[in-house]
C-alpha cells in the first residue's frame, strides 16, 4: 500500500514537472538571462555599452529611460508599444509630453541587430537600458528578466496613465490594476529621484490649487516662491524643475526624493501626497531613513517589467523598434 502511494506521488510529481515544462514551451516566460547561449556575443553587455556611451555625454538619459520603461509597461504591457511610430500611436498621446530616449533604444537595437540579428526584442531592450541607466546613476545593479516579445498594437486611445493630480487611493487603484501593490508603487515613484517636470504639470499648485485661488498649502513656502519665479502665472509652462529638489542628488538614483517630499518639497501633487497619505506615509518615512532603497527599487522595476508581457510565440521580434515587421515587405 505504502509503495503504491509513493508511486502515485512520484507520478503526480513527474506530471506536474512535465506540465510546467510544457507551459513554459507553449507560452514562454520571462527568465533571468534569457539570451544566454543564444548568440555568441553577450546581448546585455552590448546594450549596456550603448547606454554607457550616451550617458557619458548626457546624464539626463537616466530619467528618460526609466520613464520610458514605466510608460511602456503601464500601457498595454511591456511590449514596446510605446516605440511604434504612427499618427495615432501611444507616443502621440498627451502624457507622452517629453517622453524621450527613443534614439537610445534605436541605437541599442542597431547594435544588437549587428551582432545577434533577429534575436532581441525591443521590449527587452527598454528593460535592459532602464536597468543600465540606473546603474550609471549610482542606483545599484539589479538583474532584469528577459524573453519579452514585441507587440503589434499601439494606440493613443489606450493611454490611460495616472495623472499627477491623482489622489493616493486613485494611484493605488491604477497600480493595482497592473498587479502592483502600494509598496511597489511607493518604490516605483522613487523613479522621480531623477528627471524633471514641466511647469504646466504642477502650475495649479502654485496659484490656484483645486480652484481655491491659493497655492497648495502642503508646499514648502521657500519652494513655492522659487517655483513661482520659475513658472510665472501667465507663462507657457515650458520651464521645468527637478523632481528631486536636493540639488546634489538630482541625477542620482537614491532615496533623497523621499527625504524631500517629507520636507514638503514634492513637485507633483501625487509626489507630495505620497508623503502625507496614511496609506503610503509610513513606507515613505521608512525608505527616507534606510539604506535598502536601491535593492527594493530594483525589485520593483523587475515587477513592473513583468506587467502583461508577451512571451514564447506571442508577438514578434521587431526589426526596427519603430514599426511592426511586415512579412509582405520582407526579403
Ligand atoms: C502615479 C504615477 C505617476 C505619475 C502621475 C507620474 C507623472 C509624471 C509627470 C507629470 C512627470 C513630468 C513630465 C514632464 O514634465 O514632461 C513625470 C516625470 C518622470 N517620471 Fe513619472 N509619474 C508616475 C510614476 C512614475 C514611475 C512609476 C516612474 C518610473 C519607475 C516614473 C518616472 C519618471 C521619470 C524618470 C520622470 C522624469 C522624466 C525626464 O526627466 O525626462 N514616473 N512623471
Ligand atoms: C506628444 O503628444 C503631443 C500632444 O498630443 C503631440 O503634439 C506630440 O507630437 C507628441 N510627441 C511625439 C513624440 O509623438
Ligand atoms: C523660466 O525660469 C526663469 C527663472 O528660473 C525665469 O526667469 C523665466 O522667466 C522663466 N521662463 C518662462 C518662459 O517661464
């Protein structure tokens, strides 16, 4: 009897393993080091070389690439849909304002096509490039999963990104709809440790917050007067300011953004609310005071990078990141 039970158990285990294996084959899944052994050159190093060369001449690419990854993953999953050109593609939607870095992805794609043609998806290049830029901005290293495939669809109508005037409960709901919990959200908003915001996206806080005729009472008054100079009431809103107001850290991926918002120096309304809302307040205070931001930010980026991905035989490996492959034109 016991022998019988053991056999049944062994068979069940074997079947479970086989089915895991088959699932892997049919639908594919993200893996660490998906490209290892698939090309005689190291794909991740090729991408990193391109990012490093750009970083040397322009430190602002860190913000560009981190934001590009967020926008790609949040709209239609991490499938490089944000890269597709077209009169009504995602990149034409208003929140794209100032999304940058397309040229870096093009350069990285050209490099991997040269060494490992037809192998590497644009969606993976975005994830790798964001990771590399974080490394160069002293944010530490994290391993990225790869094996994403590129999507066929990109539509401005699908762009449903959180607004900078979202309340924390609204932002939490938006992240939850992507399978990201409030802690993930707090770490991911740490992406605002680099980069800038244009006046038009927070100008309401300076002059007429929520139609009160007054500024946002939660904003530090020194910051308020500085920003009022930078963003005059009737200006076109094209000036910008650092999201991380610690001047020695505006290009560094670290926890100083959290310290700044605790000092009421958040630029976007949602950033300031993060430090004040009971849902997120204690997480913000803990991160501001700890040394493990880098590790947790990396893990949150990995989780972001897994949102609604295409794998296995879904999607395709684009030849140019800006357009889907057209079999009728191929030769
Ligand atoms: C509730 C969620 C979020 C909202 C409402 C939001 C909103 C914004 C806004 C309004 C800007 C300024 C854009 C401009 O002035 O052109 C911005 C910039 C930026 N965001 Fe977010 N964001 C959110 C989450 C994230 C996440 C999760 C990341 C990355 C992990 C991220 C990374 C960035 C970066 C790096 C910039 C600076 C871009 C640059 O300087 O080129 N954001 N965000
Ligand atoms: C971004 O959106 C604006 C406003 O919808 C549009 O005018 C602009 O061309 C878009 N930028 C890109 C790169 O497509
Ligand atoms: C941009 O900001 C500077 C001060 O930082 C200010 O003197 C200038 O008028 C602003 N320009 C516009 C177009 O708002």
